[in-house]
């Protein structure tokens, strides 16, 4: 089921005192498309900002960039896990650690193929291993209580 909601889009730049705001009802993808059509031409170094009804930003984009930045907590779980384990360029490292073709990971990231339960279970195991290693490192770097 596609989630339809109300979004507001505006443009931000230090030269704009009172920026126009447009109301968009639909999916986030539709809001991005509509905002780009409305604000995307002739505004170099400006930023398009989409907010939810609560006023918190949901997505933003510098007009000269092709990519939107979504609010991180709204990102799919595979993205959040990937960034937490491997950083911003996570797909290749995840593919390597899971012994999965990079294109498959890219399909998971794009949402065209959901990651199977086995992949998520493997990622959970990698997270648990990292927690254990980091816990030992935290103990090792703590100043000795005897000092």
C-alpha cells in the first residue's frame, strides 16, 4: 500500500526573504518530483526542502545535485544497517562480507528486491560481532581503575 500524505516544499537561499511554499499531497517520490519541477530551474546554489505536516524536514536537495538526502531515520533498514556497519559507501563492503553479488545489494538498496530473511540474519550476526569487538576495545582504552 502506497502511503499518501501531505508535504510542503520550499526553496532556501540567503538571498530569499520570503520563499514560496507549495503543498503537495501524495507519496514522497511525487513530492520530490513536484518540488523539482517547481523549483529546479534557474536557482543554482539553492536548496529544495520538503517537510512533513509537523514541519520537520523529510528530504532536501541542492538544486545542482541530482540526489536527494532523506532524513536518515526514514531510510530503509538496509540503508541504515549499511551506513552503520560500513559508512556512506556501504554497498560494496556489504556485498563482500555477505558474499553476495554487488548488483543484488544494489537491488536491495533500490527497493526493487527485498532482502531475504537470511541476509538480514547474517547482517544481525555481523552487528553482534562488531558490538563484541567494540566492547573489548572500549574496555582496553579505559584508563585503569588502579591508576
